[in-house]
């Protein structure tokens, strides 16, 4: 069994996934939330930081937490360019709500700088993370960004980052670098028959 704890970091969710021997932190939130996450990460014995994608609101405390906890940072290689500049993968928006989200997040991107870091590990679809004490697998979910990934736990819960989000019910990403890929990734998520979904934004959907 894996236990999953959602940690609110402003408008972004970070998640602690506990395994038999330690835990993984999934995403690190916007600047200013490192101090909130650090004691929780210590308490849960975090051994790895996984970034679901390279958007600023998910990665800003990665360098701080990695340094403090002395644990590696892992992400997909295709989002490496976003660590230099989030605009390297221009986003398109779906309908009016998507355009609103896009304009809000763009404002956020301009206001904040990314502390520089390099990931220590690159993750691919199917990678097994049990080496870090948690029985979970990487699921590639490109579309929102080219390097978007999720994690599937041994009990079938899926952490999807921004590949989907939840406002009322689980919905496909409203902003994306590639719509076709995003739609394929949403189909892939449902085909995995998740027992629960955890999103980068919004409340989890449990008991699916
Ligand atoms: Zn995002
Ligand atoms: Zn996000």
C-alpha cells in the first residue's frame, strides 16, 4: 500500500508518496513553499524528488529541497529546456477558461525567477522507482508539456501532474503545448483504470 498526502502550495499541489522504505516528493510548488515542504519531507523520509514537468509552479523549490535533503531530482529530459525558459514550449489554450488560466500563469512566470539546477536523473515511461523505497512506475503523459510524466503506485493510484486537472470533475488539461498528444495522454490515463487521480491543480478524485 502506498499512502499519498497532498500538500497545498498556493494554487499548486505537491504530493508525498510513501512506500515501504521511504517516500517520493512529487513536485515542489512555487517559490516560498520550500520551508513548508522541508519538515514534511524529513518526516516522511523523502528519498527522491520527481518533477511532473518543467513549469515554474511545480519546480521552484526543487533546488532548495534537493540541497537540504540531499536527495536527487528526477524529471523527463524533454522538459529540460523549460528550466531555462518556460516559454520554450509555447502553450495553447482551450476555450475561454483555458485562456484565462494561460494569462494568469503567464503573469506568474514573469514575476518569478527559477533558481538554477540540473536534474540528477532522467525518467522515461515505465521506469520503476522501487529503488527509492516506493513501488511506483513512471507513466509518460506528454502534451501539457513535451516531458510531462505521471506516477502510478502499486495500488493503482495515478499522479498526473497537469496532464489533467480538476475543477468540478477530472478534465483534460486546458492549456497544453500539443493538443493531440495531450488528448492521447488523457486516453492513456483512463486506459490504466486508475483507482484514484491526483492532480497538480484541484482536489484528488478517489474511489474511481
Ligand atoms: Zn503545467
Ligand atoms: Zn501547474
